[in-house]
C-alpha cells in the first residue's frame, strides 16, 4: 500500500505546487520505488519528546516496531 499512497501524495504535491514532502519517520519497506520517488535524504535531530502510553495494551502494541510501519498504510 505504501507505493500507491506515496504516488498519489506526490502527484497531489506536484499539482498544488508543493516542492517538498517530508516525513519524520523511516519509510517502512524502503526499496527501489522509494529510492526513485524520494531520492533525497537529510539528517534531522532526534525527537525532542517521548511518549508514554498509560494503557498497558496500547504500550505493548506501540513497542512492536511492525506496528509503526503499518501506520503508513
């Protein structure tokens, strides 16, 4: 799902005159499409805040790195 969503987003940015699309997370499943569609990278400092989930079920879910990649869908 990443490829069609990112393709749509990039087309919309182009049609609206947006020259930069920036994310603040690593794109899950980086590969040839990502390298072609988003060839530029820049180093940003790490987040200046942290989250703490009070709900134990939510905390356990958010500790799973696989979940963060699925949020891009």
